[in-house]
């Protein structure tokens, strides 16, 4: 037993050096009553704030208070079930919670994350249900003259069944990439849970990179590892939309999927909503289901892409070609809310049918996870 | 154009709110001369330190100095090509670099990461070569009575060729999980680069979770999201080793692989080295290639698992059954160096042949990436 103790003591000492002898704290601590306690050891700080978009709602960051041991803490009120992102500000320095090993990147910033279960977050949490596979695979894009990284979710049972499956294509927003829906959107967990509870049909979900100038998420390509930014220079080039049928062709050549319009859905958020709008109108025979979440619904008149030209005529052709469902979801606080209303008036005037979901809230992943959770059960019926 | 400007201005304002109006800094900046500059805005701090194991080498953290704008900075000497993990300490608070979007978790701590290219880090960087796929898939473990998450790398061309491929099984160390070799070990990049340059044969790499009490990496299972720790209570239960043939059986039933001993390799680091040692000796007909990196070579006499019993006899049987290569790599600063020497003396006495690679350095991912890069080209020849 001496030997094992030696090994363990050594491991513990390695662990302790790595932690710089700072006291171990539990943070965040999600309490049974749904309050959450945050703690950080900062003995010489004069101010510690907690920044969390979903908690603040205009009231500004929460203020932590220090105890005699140099540990700052604050406990929230009981919180709605949700996935939360946060960070501290210690004397104006943005600081990730050093006791939280669970972090997530949103565009150029990294946040600590936690879940308050017991409500809608249960849709996003990993539960003891059959799990699909998640695949990062590269495909060739002849029109973009490169190979590109793609994220594919295949449902539990895909590998062993002989069935062909329908496919949902899911596009991220500005500043995102092929990992955004998987990480921030919790797509694999949402699909696992909806399929296990028979609320959704088993389907593949394909998450492409919607930035035509990128081959992969930052850090996953040979491009320099610079801090990711919101606005890509080619945002309105039309190249993503033009090249998109290559994604569909790749998936249909590589995976065991159904290849008819009624078995293909396309959805996206924000910029990716615009992609879904434009791609589906340019390819009226491709997608039986289309959804736009908090979507950009316009592009500059000068946008060079052929895909943006004659757009009303393209919408008419899409209407004529027919579709199973056209779904529009947006929150009343969204900065694109008026844009969405204007676009819907155009659709109304054309008698272009759609289902409209208006929610509270704004341009947030909280809404986008909700819209996905609501849209996916409507598919392939 | 007014419309697009509105959209862009709004996006930029969202981005700016998210960044709390803190000045944008480039950090870390890898300079052309291989020095690296770190910067952080901390106007009211009285001390800012840079912690980086590979930089410090016993000399302690580096000290940043403040300019009149409240920006602290430090520039290193020219650094060896490597993948580096670091964090700041701002007035004793562990702080991730807020300007670095590239972070990585090692056991319970998150670090900023960067690469100094132009040498061995080029083996780990994403390069413009054909890329394999990375798959997260769940398999059933009858003996552990659960399903478990597994990471599989398939080489470029796997999906379209008709060939069967050999397989390298790769085990992580204490505190790790099925993501450790992929993230910290850069397995996919190392394999992509070695295969593209024809230094290695195309092969699958399978990274299982070596903690019998875990079904998946922290945050990827339904277990509570607690800070990951180094020592798992079942570390010497023998359950991981006993259940391991189920991983092989799953891979051989699901993937297009060769199923003979000469087409199977097993390697691991630290605790995973011990797993490789024990699994291969208990299954002398399974693996033609075995490697142990910085390996634990012993277990407590009281360890309950049948897999640890009569071990010398098992090694004799493994020797008799034969193998292509038994590879031992360790650094002279490793805390397991003496243990490794003792074990090698036993092998020598038994005339159990092995290749021995002694390097500088200790129990580090830097060494483990090097060992992988050296071992993989020896496989399946």
C-alpha cells in the first residue's frame, strides 16, 4: 500500500502545484433552491463583479462581497432553468472563474458556463438516453476552391440500422462557425433528448461553416490563430449561399440519407437565417422545410452575389414549387424584429405561407435553443 | 448601403458590449523572432505574473510591467517551437488572458494556449494536408454496465476507400478522459501530418475513457459538472483493463478495420501506460504493438483486479506469444523514471525485448506528443 500512496501523494502534489496553492472553492454552486453561489479568492481586490447577460437584464453586473479569508461571493435569486454564460470582473479585469473547468467560446470571448436544471435546460443537458455520434469531417468545395470542416450529428442507431434518414441543415450566425450550434446551441443534446422521447424523428443534423472565407473554426484550420471577430469581410458576398448545394451533395454522397425535398430541412440563426432564406429561395427544389431564427432578412443593394438578384421572383418560384413548412421565429427585443416584420409583410402580400413564432427576449442563444427545440419536432412528418 | 451599415454597426455594438469597453489588445503575440509578447489591461493591479510550466523551468513566473495606459506586458526570449499553456496571475488571482480565445482544459484547470511554429510544433499544427475525421461515438460496455463515450480518428480517405485499416488504441493518464489525447495530445493533427508526409501508414486511432467509473468526459455525461480531479477512486480497480476488449470488439464491429494482432497497437501515457501494460499482458493475442509513455509500472499489492494477479507469468506468456514492438519512452526528470528503470530490469531479466527511448523532461504533454510522433511511424510496417 506504501507504493500506491506514494503515487497518489505525488499526483496530488502535481495537482497542487498546478493550482498555485490557492484555496479550493466550489464555484459556481447551483443550490437546491435554484439560487446560484459564485466564489472567487481575491484577497487584495477592491471590487469583484459578476457579468452574466441572462442575469443582468439591464440591471448591470452583480456585486460580490468579501469575507475575512479573502473569498468574494454572491448568491443569486432563484433562477429560471437555463444554460448560463458568465465571467467575473476583478478590479476591472475580465476574469474567468478559476474554479469552473467548464468554459465555452462565443465569437472572440470565453465564458464560464453552468446549467440550472429542472426546466428547459433539461432539454439541453446530457441525459441517460441513447446518444448519437458527432463527426467532424472535411469536404471539398469546388466553388470555394478549398476543403472545409463540417460538423455532422447522426442519431443513435444510425450506424447499425439499414434505414435512410432525413437531414436538417443548420447554419450559425455572424462570428460563429461549424462548432457554434454544437457548443452554444447544444444541438446533439437537444436532438438526443427529443428523439429519445419520440418528440422528433431520428435525423442527421449538418452544421457547416457559413463564412465563405474560412475553411474551419478558428484554431481548426491552418489560418493564424487570431481572436475571432463578429464581422467577416465576405458576409454579403453570396459565396456561402452559392456554394451551399455542395454541402448537400457531399452529405448525400457520404451518409445514408434520404435524398428528396421532403427529407431536407434548412434552418439558421441571424446571418445563418439569411443564408437559409437565400439558399432555399435559390434552390426551390431542395428544401421542404425552412426556418429562420432571429434572422437577418436583407442585404445591401450592392451585394454582388447573383444569389441576391431578382429575389422577389425567386420567392415566387419557391412558393410555386411548394414546401412543407416555412418557420419564422424572433423575439420582440431582437434588433432584427422590425426587419422581420417588414419581411413578413412582403410574404403576406405574396400569400407566401409561413408559421410565425414570436417570443420574448432578443438575439440570444437561449432563444435559438428554444426555437430549435420547437422546430425539430415539426420536421419530416 | 445604409441598411448594411446599420446591420454592421449593430453587430459591432453587440460585440463591444460583450467586451465591456476594455481596450482591444493582441495577446499573446508570437513575434517573427520567436519571442512572445503577452499583454493585459489591468490599470489598478499592483502585480501581474505569467505562469507557464514550459517557460518557467524552476525560475518561477515571469513578471509583467505596466505602462501609462494601464496595460501590463512582457516579452519572452526566443522560444523553442512548442505548444504552450499559460495563465496570468493578477494580484494573486488566476486569470485567463482575456484577449486569447484559444483555451484548453487540463484535468481541472483551463489555460490559454498558443503555438510557436517553425519546429516540432509544426507536427501538431493544422496544416494544409488531407484531414481525417474525428468522431465522438457511444458504445455499450456490458462489463461496466453502461454506455460510454469514445473518440475515434479515421484517416483521410477512410470513408471512400474500400480498404481495411490498422488501429492504434491510445489511453490517457490520470485526470484525463477520451478528449485528452485529442485536445492536449493533438492526435488528429499529428496523424494528419505524419500520414500526409508518408511517415506513417494510414490508421484509425481510438481514444477511450480510461476511468471505469466515468461514462464520458466531464460535462459530456449526465454526471454532475464538478471540477475534474486527478485521482479517480477506481484507479486501481482493474475494471478499465478488464473491460478493454469490449472497446476493441466495438471498433471491429463498427469500423472497417483489420482484425489481426499485427494490425492492432496499444499505447498510453502515465496511468494509461499502466493500462497498456496490463491490458496487453492479459490479452497476449490482441496487440502486436505496445507502447508505454512516462508510464506507471506498478500497482498496489492489494489491488483487487484479477488483471493484476500472476503478472510475471502473464508477461512470460506475452513474450512467448510474441509481438512486433514493445516501446518504452520516459524523460529523465519524470517522477516515474525510477519505477520505469525497475520495470525494465525485470524485462531484461526475462529477456523480454523492448525499444527504450529516454528523453529529457518529465511528465508532460510536450513529451507525450513527441513520443506519439516517434512511435506512430514505427507501426504496421
